[in-house]
C-alpha cells in the first residue's frame, strides 16, 4: 500500500532544531488510517481535497486528515487503536479518541461536507480528503508547518510526498485536485503537471485565518461553485 511506503520513507528522516518532536500518524495511528482508506478511499473519485499536514488535535490524534475526533468517530463511523509516537512530546500528548480538544480546521471542513452531503457515504462517493505530508512537526508546544521548515531538510520529505501524491492521483483518477490553502494548491499543481486533472483551491479553514473566521463554509462553498466543482 502506497501509504505504508510513504510512512517508511519519512520515518527514516532526521530533523534539526527548532524541531523538537516529529509525529507520524501513519505509524502509530495506522489502524484507523487504514480503515479510512479501505472504507472511503477506493474507486474513482471526482474530487480530491488535499491539506498540508496533520494538525495536533486532528490527524495527530485519529490518523485521519483534518481528523476532528467527533467527526471521525460519529460521522465517518471509524474507530480503532491509536498507539503512541516513538518519542512523545509532553506538551502535545496523543490521546486518540479520548482527546477533548477540538481541531477547528477539521470541524469546519468536515462540518461543511456533513451539512452539504448529509452522510459520509454520500460525500465520499465522489470526494476524498488527503494530506500532502503525513508528518506533524513541533517546537515544544508550537506546531510547525512544512512551509516554515528549512528547504534542505524538507527536500527528502517533499520528494517522498510528491511521489505518493502522484500515485494517489493516478489511482483515484480525479477530475479535480483542490488544495486546501495556497501551499497545498502549489504542491498539487507541481505534482500533477502532465496529468489529465484540474487544479483548484479553497480557503484554509484554520482559525489563524481572519478570512476563515468570517464564515469559512460559505467562502469555501462559493469557491467550489465558482470553479464548477459543485453546483448551486
């Protein structure tokens, strides 16, 4: 399975300060991630939405991209054992489905899909959600995103992630790859060059984004409609 290959490749890499801890949910949360892939990631998809990397209260806890606990458990109906990272960050413990912190980005993203499509099965019939990079990076309690890390250290990570994304696109044969945020869109455009797929973008639902805080669901819906991905 392509995700297993990606996991092994990125697990072998080393990172320098300010990175204090690196989590790989494809390893310690594999049981739930595999269940997500098997249940919702088979067959051809019309749309693949792609985020950047795991959030500390989302995929870090559940193994599912943008994996807000309540949405993964109650809407997607997924469960399973969540292990522990090799070296746990005491400021960012992995509590799995016992995590009580909300992943705001995930709550917004999956909440929109729940409101528009009703059931997870209806959404995933033509859509799939993935992350470009499977690793979460921390500087103590601070979350570090891949775009903020040194290019020299990220080069081997991005080489592995580029190859995996291309494999994913070829396997799902989507009409659209939609980057969740500008950085994800740029990576998708680079990787998908030469493939028969259209690239688009929606606003990232992060609470750090003032625009997202002014009504992310409405903004993202308008963007998807303007692209022609969704109807009115």
